[in-house]
C-alpha cells in the first residue's frame, strides 16, 4: 500500500521535471500570484524557439519584398581601369598614298613617265606616282597606357517565362508558412506550460493531502500510545502505527521535493530564473470546467483552424509554383537593356584623352533550344514534389480526424472520472469518520482506522488527478481543434 501511494503522489511529477527544457530568463519582481494566462504569456514571449520563429517571419517578409523588386528595372554601375604596356598604332611606318588629279576627262593617277611617255615601274613592279599624300605613323598612334572605362546600365525584364510571378507567389506563401509555423509553435509552448502549471497545482494539492494524512496518523499515534500506557493496546499496535507514520512523513518529503522541482520546471518554461518564487492562482482552488463536450465536429472547420495543416497546404502551393519556375527554364526570356557607356581616352571625336560617353538601348532574347531533357526532368521532379505534398495533406487530415475523436473521447472520460471521484470522496470521508468513531468506542482496531485513512488519501488523491486530467484534456482538445488562444505577445 505504501508504494502505491507514493506512486499516486509522485508519478507524473518525475516525468515532467525530467522533460522540461530551458528557456529565456527574466525576473518578475519577487514573485507573487501568477495566473495560467500570465505563465502562457511569459513562455511565448521568452521561449527561444518562438523568438527564432518570429525572426523567420521577418526574414520571409524581406524575401517577399526582394522578389517583388524583380518586377522593377535594375540599375547598375560598372567601371574599371586597365594599364597597357604598349600604345596602339594603325600603321607600322609612315605611309605614302598616291593622289589622283583631274585631267579634263576624269580623275587619274599622275605617274612618272619615261621619254616615250610610258609610265615607269619601280623596283617593286608598281608604277611610280608623281604626287603622294604623306601619312606619318605618329599621326595614327594612340596612347592607351592608362584606360578608364565605365557604364551605367538599366535592365527591365519583359518576359521571363513566368518565373518572376512564380517567385513572388512562393515568397508570399513562404511568409504565410512562417506565420503558421510560429502559431503552431506557440500552441506547443502553451500546451507544455499548461502541463507544468497543472502539475504544480496537482502536487500542491497532494502536499496538503499528505500533510493532512500525516496529521491523521499523528493523532492515531498519540491515541494508540495512550491506550498502550493503560494496557488496552499492545506494543505491536503502536509499532504498526509508527511505521505507517514514518512512511507518511517520507512520502510528504518526496512530494515536497517533487513540488520544488516542478516549480523550477515551470519557471524555466516561463523564461524565469529557476529559483523564482511563484504562487499559482489555482493552487488552493483549482477550477474545473464541467461543460459538456461535443462528440462530433465539423471537420472542414477544424481543418481550416489547424495551423499545421495550413502549413502543409502552403507547402503544397510552394511546390506548385516551384514547378512553374522549372517550366520557365524551357520558355523564352526577353529583357530590354539601356546603357550609358564612357571611357578615357575615347574615340567619339577622334582620339581624345578625356571622359566621353554615349547612350545605347537594345533588347536581349534567350530561347532555350536543346538541353538533352535536363530542364524537362527538372520540371517533372517539381511536379512530383507537389504530388508528395498532396499525399501528406491527405495523411495529415486522417491523423487530425483521429486526434479530434480521441481528444473528445478522453475529455468526456475525464469528466466522468472526475464526477466519480467526487462521489468517492464523500464515501471515503464518511468511512474515515465511522472508523475513527468506532475506534474511540473500542469496536475497531488501529488497523481499521489506518485502512480508512489510506482509502481517504487515495480518494482525495484520485480526485486531484481527475481535476488536473480534465483541465489538460480540455487544453489538448482545444489544441487539436485549432481554437487555442496563442497570441500572447502583447499580453501581460
């Protein structure tokens, strides 16, 4: 009996205290009475994973703005400097160009002739002109040792195969996905806080029960000792009560230790130092919602409220748009390009060693022709991912159906159990009163009283467990139905 009572008092506490995770710490100013809503708000505000999820929402918003910028013209500047070892020259030497003259009939070369009037050929076999134009090599040599250049370009996409539209939709869905994951994470944090909160309430109630149980045994111990002194009870009766009293004190110590550990776990979940003194609002008077629970629900409404399912649906939309991005690699791309290019030296008006430039405008068209099926297989792979997401959504809906049915059933069973334990309390109280009265009148033994006390402790302990179970089942039901209040960022 002793080992079973210890399990009743400590079973859930050990699990909770071992599974708690560290959170952001802050002080609430010396403790005080803290409500469940306040614990939820602190946990959502201070939890590191929630803060990471908030930053991911911001990052998704920035990526959405980045994708929208692809619709607008891009303006860029590029420039550079080049040092060249040698200058550039059009000719390798001075040039002598024959000149034509007008002879009354037309233009003709004026050649050197012999005495017979026939033009004379030079050593190279070419006729020798009388007049030439001299083009010196230096006149067509240019200094390009130091060249500076630059360009300001404007690029306006016209048609990119639908990629820009698809990327904008992807980033829009990604932002919604980040918000859904943030909300789903908040629900998980709230559920963990509720479990820790009600575990503290449960152990506080069990501590009070254990204290009352010790007081009952202590009273019985004094009564039996007095009976031993007058010779109406044996030493064995006293030793039996002593053993029971010592065991009850050990159980009380264990409950007190478990309560301290669970308070630490709750403070840690709330983002407070583990030694923060907190008095929970429900410690002395835990409230139980006795309203009936529906056994059937409109699952379409549940699907619309579930953030995790909404996240999967957004993931499906993202993979669909990724298919369009893959398809764009097989379609023509067209862009208009404008530029202002300049350099020093420049050759717009001869060769000048100063900056000068000019505008230009054009279009760029890219048409994919053949890539050995690479782009097409990329598109098929993206379509496969969409099919996978469809199957995951169907599977998630089946699991949600099961969750809702089980949560509603467990909540109804918890309510029935709570009502039964309340009836058991009345019976256990009356049984203990009758046993104590019979013992005083000498018609019952100390063992009978201890059995009644044990039954009294068990009945009250089961009632506490039932109270906590009802509250946790209702929280879980609201979680699986998707109607849990998770927006605690601005609450105090």
